[in-house]
C-alpha cells in the first residue's frame, strides 16, 4: 500500500468514526466552567417546588419547569421571574418536558400515560394516548421523554412499560416504532431520555442498561456508549452531549467517542451539588439547567468558556 493510499484509508476511518460518534466532532472535546447561580427562580409567595422532573428553555429564553406538585408546569423569564403556570387539571405525574422549534411545550405524563403539546400560553394543542396503559399504536405505558427530528418528526420514549421508541409526525400520526425488553442492540431496559443530534441520529438513554444507544431515524442501531446511568440527555448549543447521571449525582459531558470528558457536581444538597439529577437543558448562551427529583429544585449553571473571558452572571 502506497503512502497516499494509507493516508486515504486513515481519513476514511476517521470519518466513519466521527459519523458513528455520539456527538458532532466540532468542539466535542471542549471543556467549559459552569458556575452555579444561587436561588435564581422566583416563585410566588407560599408556592413550593415538588420533585422536579424536567426543565427546558424556549427560543425566547423562557424557562419551563415540570414538577410533581400543584401548578405542575411553571414558566419563568430568563432572569427567573415567574410568569405563568398550568396543568393542574391534566397532569397526574410529571416526567419529561421539551420545547419544539415553534416554542410549543411537549410533556409526558407517566401517571396518565399521555403526551401533551401546549402553546406557550398553556393552550392544549394535542393529546396523544388513551389514558390507559397498553401496547397499541395509540397507547403508551408510562412514556418518559420527547425529541424532535429535523423534519418535524416527534420521537417518544415509551419508557417504563413498553421499552420502545415511537416516531410520530407533528400531527400525532404514528410513523414507526422499535424496541423491546432486553440488553442487546436495539433492546431497552427503560428508555428514559431521548435527543436527536445535528446529524439526525436518535440517541436513547437506556437507563437500567447503563448506556446510550444511537439509531438512525428508522431505528437501525448504529453505536452504543456505556458506563453511566443516563437519566437525562441534552445537547448544548455546540452540539456536545451532556448526561444527567441520577445514580452518580453528577452531570457528565461526553466527548465525540462517548467517553466522559467532564464531571459536574457531587452528591449533596448544597449549591452546585445534586440529589437525583433527572433531566437537563441548555439556553442559547450555553448555560446549563438541571432538574432534581430528590433535591426538589432546578439549578442554573452559568457557562464560562475557558478560552474566553467569563460572562457576568445574570
């Protein structure tokens, strides 16, 4: 083999490795500082948070918190000022919350076996599921999370009971599904979290198998990364993958090969520590938000890239 052929072969191997990786190659190995912001959420008088299961940030910068208590869906402005709430008449047990490109809010209700879509004011736009657990195409069994594809596909991790992923169009019509109980490729033991990366690959946090599985849009298995409990998954604005490891009580930043590059936090109830971090999200500036079930709070961590001057905390 000539030197030129060798170089071409090495380039092809690198490209294939990047394609199969869990995150985009750009800035995959970058490390940022994340400084906790103290008590940034401003709840109305006498309101308290229950176990916080999810958090997400809209394009407008509004912060949505999903928790297990009165007023289950809470909305705050970017400075943490309370704006509105809803969901008492619908939600039984809060779980996942995500925001689509139109700033609609999607939630999973593991108690009611339903998935709901609301507009930013709280108006109900779509309800999926029958309210009864089951395996039919119009049923869920404790659905856990939602993700959105590049062509407005909606992926739902149908989570605790059915161990499958379902893909719908934006009108709520089922397109395909895959998965069954087990620990082999394409099988799940509680698909608890789900995201779609910039390449359109579907990343599923297979929680009780302690791994993330990667699929194409039709459910063909591509890759696996293991060694942590992926309760929550989120992509930062640079496309890097972060994991809420609820057993280790840490947030993990993964590199392009799926290895842990950075660990944020330790176990505890002080600022910057975690008690069962469940799901997480980023705003447009790369600031990190983490919802804690046992800690019954949402923490904000202000991103400070190490290669630029730190931004002031807000």
